[in-house]
C-alpha cells in the first residue's frame, strides 16, 4: 500500500488497518519464533548435544537476572536498574554522603532468580 493509498483512507479505516497490522505482526512473530526453535533444534542435533540437557541448561540460564547495582555491605541486595529504585539504594543516595547510584554500580553479572 502506497502513501497515496493511505491518504485516501478515513480515520476509521486507518484504525482498522492498524488493528489488522498489529494482529498480523503477532502472528508473524509467533511463526518466526517457531522457525527459530526449529533452527535451534537442528543446530543442537548437528552438534551432538543432548536436546533435553540443553533445554535444562537453557531454563537455568533464563532463570537468572542481570545485576547492575549492589549494596556495598549486603551482596544479596541487588538491582537490575529497571523499575522502581529499591529502598536500600534510595537510602544510600539520600544519606547526605553525596553519593549517586553510579557509586553502587557493579560489573554486570547474572544471579539466579530461583529460591533454594
């Protein structure tokens, strides 16, 4: 569809087209994911890895989170830098020491999200 064709559409038709495109994008994404899984499965088979062992490994890796900030005295207090700033970091920044959140940045690392 060209820009000239789009200019001829009413607002209702544009909104319907937008809904149709969003729906089609969701279908395309799902099909692409299935294709990717098939490609990964073939790669695993070609490399002589056991598929189930690889799936278990992948589940472990996906069950981790990135740590970007850490409390200086308690390594269990971490933050990925996403979402609301945790209270421990807010308290450390606002304690009058003049420190910023960057003072608590660590080399990115992964930690398990599973509770043992």
